[in-house]
């Protein structure tokens, strides 16, 4: 019984930690900083709970204490969902400070309460000082095992099978039931039911929870057939269901313009990241007979785009689900006229898709004279853009940068070992010499040194 209680309570903390990242993402985004804030806050809760739980166990009846801790911890876990949604909506766009505040209020309390179970169980179990090491070591091992099982179960079973709010309610319900079964007042179970009802009544913030994203499809009231795909708190793609030639976002038009300026006729294109599949559909409409391969890590997102955004795949538009760093290796050398990099993890390009080693693989896939177009988001002082420029300059013979006149937002790099297109008429294009001046003093990104998230300057 002792081993089971510490196993379940410790496992529940790790489950809540991982699910908490998904709970907060629609409101504060998914960045290294927000993830770090959540992990750090939960660890602080674990440390606080261990210290206070041990002190309380020395002063109270251990059995009664354990029952109350389990039931209250479960109640707080269930309550974390409406708390995150309410606070997250009020603090949307608040960045790292908002993430830390919401996490402290919603996730610190259940982590602390549930982490107090282990020292209370140790105090209850320990009867002979000569076996202190054995008892503490055994229960610590069971607690760690619970954390491991909770971690793996969340990533491989819970997230793929259950919506986040239902998963949190289920974890909380198990804890409350254990608490009541071991002696806590049934009134706490009634409180858990109220919190669960509030969670369900609030409704999910997503149209679909994929393995990686909280995804929504938003209709454009200004344009019939216009749809925006929103992932977490950011618009990622715009699709016109009636006109695949329509490109709404500026950076997409810039990439489309670069493709238009290539030699006429069908092309072979590889897209790193699918999103709403705007550009693959554009290529199919403007260059009949073209073949596109889309490397998209999120298979559930692909299914959502099929259902809600009318995606049709076939021999000329093939989707391969998997991380682009891995799946690009299977693309044959010299097999693509164009490679488009538009994969994002939150606001930043995933770091392993920014490095010189990855750029070398992109160049391997391109035919002689082929084009690599890379979308990057950054703001003054443009540290990420400058580092990416230095990286591309090492790999390709010619590099240009397309941007607005304002000092931040989307930047599109165009790179090739041949001649580059002249650039879109509605944007500013920096030629290689200007890109070299921009990159001066910046370190190229490497697999062993690619702090993309830290180099990215958030929007002020």
C-alpha cells in the first residue's frame, strides 16, 4: 500500500507537468522559456511539498494526512484546468511572465500537495531506526518509478488518446477516489465533481488537440472560403478553399513570387512543415504536373487539414509524417528544384532545422541551381536572423533576404548555388553583400551550438 501510494502520487505530478505545458500553450505560446517556467514551477512545488509534508507528518496523524493530501491534490489537479483557461484568457499575449504567473497559481499547488504524500508515507511506514535507509530508499525508488511511468504514459498513451482536460480530470478523479478510500471526507469528492463540471462547461479552446498542437480553424468574414489555421496562439496558415492561388500572408506571397520566377513548367518541391498546405496547393495550381513532398511532424494536424481545409493528397502531393531533420535524409540527392522551410515550434524555427549540418542536407537534396526558401520570425536586434544569415552564407553560393521595411516580423531567406530570382515587388530584398553586412559578427549555428529560442527576440 505504501509503495502504491507514493507511486501514484509521484506519477500524477509528472503527468500534470506534461499536460500543463499543453494546457498553457493556447494562451502563452509554446517556447523553450514557457516550457522551462512550467518545469521549474512544478519542481519548486515538489521541493516545497516534500519539506512541508515531512514537517506535517511529524505533527499529525499520518494516515489521516495522507488521505487528505491525496483528495485535495486531486481536487486541485481538476481545478487547474478552469484556472488555466480563465487566467490564460485574461493574460493572453503576456509572454514568459504570464506563463510563470499562471503556472504558479494553477500547477504549483497540486504539485506541492501531492509531493507531500511521500514523506508522510515514509513517516507512517518507518518503525525501526535500524531500517531507515532501506525504507526511505525503497519508497524513493517507488516514487521515482511512478514519475517515470507517468512521464512515458503521458507522452505515448494519454496525449494521443485523450483530450488534455479529460486526462487531467481522470488523474484528479483517481487521486480523489484514493483519498476518500483511505479516509478523507466524501465532501472533497463533491468538490471534485464541481471542478470537473466547470472544466467541461468551459469547453476546450481548440477545434482539435493534435499530438503537438492546440489547433483551430477560423473563418475569414471578409472573404468567402478564407480560413486561418491557428496553432496555439499564433495564426500559421491561411487557405482560400475556392482559390488556391490566393496567398494572404506577406511571407507566403514572397516565397510564391520566388517560385513563380523560376523557369516555367512543372517542378519538384519539398516542403519542410505542412501547416495548412497553402504553398503546395499553390504550386499545384500554378504549375500543373508539379510534384510536392511535404514533411510534417504532426500526423493529426494533417488529418485536421484534410477534414477542415479540404486537403487532397495523391501521387503529385505526398505527405510524409515525421521530423523533417530525419525524413529529409530519405530524399534523394538532386531530387528537388525547390525546398521550402516553414516549420515552427511556437515562434521559432526548431533549432535542429537551423544549423549548418541541416543546411548541408538541404543543399544535397536540391538540384544544381535549385532554390531554398526559409521563413524566420525575429525582431530587433535580429539576433536569430543574423545567425541564420551567417549559417546560410557558409552553405550556399548566393543568399538574399526578403523583408518589410519595418524592423521585425517575418523574414524570408532565399539561397541557391545559382542565380536568385529578382524578388517580390512589394517587399525589400537584400542582396548577398547586404546579407553579409547583416551577418557580420554573428556565429553560424551548429548542431552543438544552436540557441535558436534564446536568439529570437520576442515582439515588443
